[in-house]
């Protein structure tokens, strides 16, 4: 994709192509990527991958096979809630992308997959266009197509340093010599933290052991669709006459800490012994869904390193603190699945500074730097999201790991008053008040919270009350005070930026679509745009009395907006600087019919 956009791409591979985590990938392609709570961008990425591997790549490399096997997939729904969730994704995929998908009764599902147990199912979703991809064949096809367009690939070559100057990448040192470049993309998988450290950049992912088992041949299996059972957190890939069976453990084994590297650089093809105490819960679930697995022998086991991020979403895009250093990693064992669409958008970002799709859910800047640099936050969050990979994506669900990383000056007083906080961008934001509310506890996945953590803290019940439009009696006083009298909100979670310097006014006029250089005290709502004229952010800018500007932006996008402003000011070559004061300043918002009367008593 970089070559297609006219760039000169060089791939530095520490070992050889397909090494690392690629060679032991299961290579499953599920078109309904949204089954795990993701959205339309994910489905489009996978659709593009399928088109690329089944049609485009073979055509570009003289008909050579790119690894695609179309065999279909079936998704088991053993709970009513799962059935609703799956069908929501199925309908979205059909309406937006024309994907063929069928809602089946248990008896219909058994006709599609005679070996599958269905007596405990509510329904199943069948996608005949799903399939599998041979990872080695796909990588060879990508490499051949890239070379045909002029790309260079150097195997058995290590990067030893990333050269930087004035906040930008200017080159890479390798064991084969230096490369002068303005853009580096970190695609090192489970080794990505080490590559990022060469550039002095933090990388929000950790490596875990991730395993699957290959069964001996099972009579009658050949030609049947693969199976995914999210309620049991397992999958069963059909490979010839055998199953590749795996899943996501509730207590995964981490291979590295947030402040150290425990994966050997020479471990390109390393596998670990399978811990049946950890993997055993999967075997039970597999046997339950397909009883024939119990009588099949185990041909081999695969237990290798995989990288997982704090929210089980990939890492894409430019680092917030180093121009030209891009992330293309953290794909959470779905690298083959996403590779086409992910590669296309990442290449566009490198070449043009923007993407054609909404990729905020992939943008590495969705995490706050304080959280990324916190070992406990990274370890807790990546652990929780690994274990929760297959949960039903409830609306407004909240993490329990990595809490209280960033708090406002009013946090403790609010907790004492019964406030239940919700989290965004690592910041604890007031959600609602409840007389019996308990503060968020220290993370203990296998202990106090158990394995149903998301239902244990009251979020689900509270949201259900809100969604049913029944105002809980404990919240009625809040509601009426805000509507009829006066209320005070802690809005400290907003991003708070200061722009100053001799050219601050000119800089803000350059960056903002609205006129913001106004008399001191004026606040202006405006957008920030990119070079294409499309909107990057919407926020407010307040002019202060000394030629300084205070920018208040959405809390969830504060790191992204800060990076956009910094980059824009640097490109404009104006004498102005932007700094983040979000952790130094609290905000109280006074609202309601009596707000003016209250403030008149307190302020001149």
C-alpha cells in the first residue's frame, strides 16, 4: 500500500518473513468482526482483506495462491442476549456491506454443521462467505506484490536505533547500515515495545501466551464451516479433517512486564509448553460444543507470544510525541484478519497525514500518556481486556482495571458524597450519585470481582434504569435541582491546553476555523481542520488578557487534539507553543435557572 501511494518502502525484518507471531496464526477470517463489540470500520477492514486475499493479490502476482480458503463460519448463540447482539451486527453487515449472513434456528444450524451440539442454543448465525487464510502464503503474496512495485525487503536485519532531531524522525540505524527517512512504522508485534524504546516512545501493549490445539482427523469434519462460540470464549477452525481449537483464558499468562522485556530477540519461532491447567477450561467448552473432539487425539499444540492492548483494539498512527514515528501493531491476535484494511489506512496516514475511514478506535493517541507510562495501568488493563474479549458489548460498560489513574481535585469529596465515577481517557468522571455506592476498588480480577466483573459494580443495573426512562428515586433530587434550581458539575476531565508566545494570536487564527483572536474574556466555539479541510476536533477557545489562549477540548480526545495543535503550529513555523495543563486545573460548571444568582453572591 505504501508503494501504491508512490512512496519508497523498505521493510526491515529481524529474522525472516512469517517469523514472530505470524507463522503460528490461526488465520481465521470472520466478516462480522463486530461480533466482539467492534463497529463498521472493523467490518470494512475485514471485507477489504477478504477481497485482497481472494481476488486482488492473486491477480497481481500471476495467479499465485494468497492463502484464501472459503469454507464459511457459524456463530453459536447460547444466550438470548448473545442472539440479540449477534443479530444486531448481522443486520448492520448486511445493510452496509451486503454481507450474506443467516439467522438460523438450532435445528437449521445442525444441518449446516452436523457435528455441532445445538440443544442448548437459542440460535446461530451462519456466514457462508467466511473462511481461513494461510498466514505464510499471505505474507509471501504481500511481499511479492510489494517487490513488484519497487519495495525492498531486508531479512535478518535488526534496527538498533531510531534517529530523531527537533522532535522528528530523521533515520534508522540497522545492523546493515543507516537509512535516512522521515517516517518509521513500528510493526514488530509482540516485540513492538522494544522497537518503540529505540525511539524513546511509549508503546501501550504487552505480550501474553496465546494457545491453540490441533486435533487428530475427525470423521465427517472436512468441508464444514468453522465455529465461534463467544459465550464460551472459544473458536474451532476447520483445517482439512482436523480442528484448530483455542480461545481466551480468564487468567492469561503475561510474558513481559510494563517496565521490562521478557521475550528473547532470538525467539522468532519460539513456542511454549501448553499449560493444561490454564487451557483446560477451553477443552471442556470445545467438547461441549462439538462432542466428537473428546474422542479425537491431540496432534500438536501451539502456544506462542501475542501482543494485547489495554482495550483490545489495534494501535495505528503517529506517536503523539514524535513526528514520523508510526504504530502498526497491537492487533490482539487478529493481524491476518485486519491486515488489508489496516495496511491501506496506515499507508494513507503515512503518505498524506490522514485516513479515508474513521479510525479513532485504532488511533494510538486514544490513550493518555500518563496511563501508558503507568506499569500497573497497562498490566491491569491488558489483562482485563484479554479475559473480556468475548463478553457481550453492553452499552456504556465500564472497565474495572486501571481505575483512579487520573482524578480531579474534587474526586474524594464526591466519592464521600456517594458519587459513582465512570472512566474516560484514564480520567475518573462523575457518573451519578447513589446512597449505597462504593468507591471503585483495586483491581482483582480473580478475587473480589470474580469472572462477572462487569455486572458486579452496579453499572449494568444503573444503565438499565436510565435506558428504561425510569428515574431512580435517588437521582430525582439531582435532576430537579438541575432543571429547577442550580447544580454544580465537576467537568475537570475535559482537556485543558494553553497556547502562548509572540505569535499565539496568529497561530490560533491559522489553526481554527472560527475567529478566536478576540478581546480578553471572550470564548469561541470552533473546529480544528486538517490540510484537506476536514474536521479534526471541535472545542472552545478562550482569549486571556495577556495574549494567551485557553483551549478546552473533549477529555477523550485531549491527547489527539494536543498533538494536532503541536504539529500544526510547528508546520506553520510560528513562534507559539501549546502545553497541556489538564492535570493542574480543575473545572466546576455551574448550571440551572439560579446559576447567575448563585454566582452573583460569590464573585464580583
